């Protein structure tokens, strides 16, 4: 197992949990996974687990590290966002396909009914003339 060494800063929660203010001290941690400076990670503490920000990396943190980072929140958030974007895109494509299918069925029905309704035939002819030069580009 490869170990990585990081320096992290804790959030100061003097202004509540939405504070972006960081502690002055950098704490050293072991990790079994790679991180990037700026990543939010979960760290073991004597009070349980806390979200911290990676401030540095390197061998200088090896001798001081006494606890481990548990997971990389930044990577998990990116994975969740990618899944959410795929779901939104899939739904948008479905709606677009349903719209095209509905329009196609409607126009096909109009064409069939034109054989028995001359007024509808004129309306459809005018409709097609108006859309003959319209493109989606």
C-alpha cells in the first residue's frame, strides 16, 4: 500500500458552518489515496471526523502525521455532479425525442386526414410552406 503525506488546515467555524476562514496551523496526515492542494477531504480527529482542506503535500509531513485522511470529498462531489449532468441530459434528450415523435405523429395524422378534408389540406400546405426554409442550425 502506498502512503501519501499531506498538510491540512481546519475550517474555523466562528461565523457558523459556512465560514471559509481557515485555522492558522497546518496539521500533518497520512493518506492511502492521492490528493491535490485545495481538495476537501475528511480527516480523523480526536473528536471524530472533520472536513479539512489540503494545503500542502510531501515528505515533510511524514514524521508529524499521526492520523489518516478518510476520503476525498472533492472527488466524490465531482462524481455526483457528473452523474447528475448525465441524468439531466438524458431527460432533455427524452423530452426532445418525445416532442419530435409527437410532432411527427401529428403531421402524419394530418396528411392522412387531408384526403377527406380539403380545408385541412390547405392549412397543412401553408404550414409546410412556412417551415420549408426553417432549420435548427
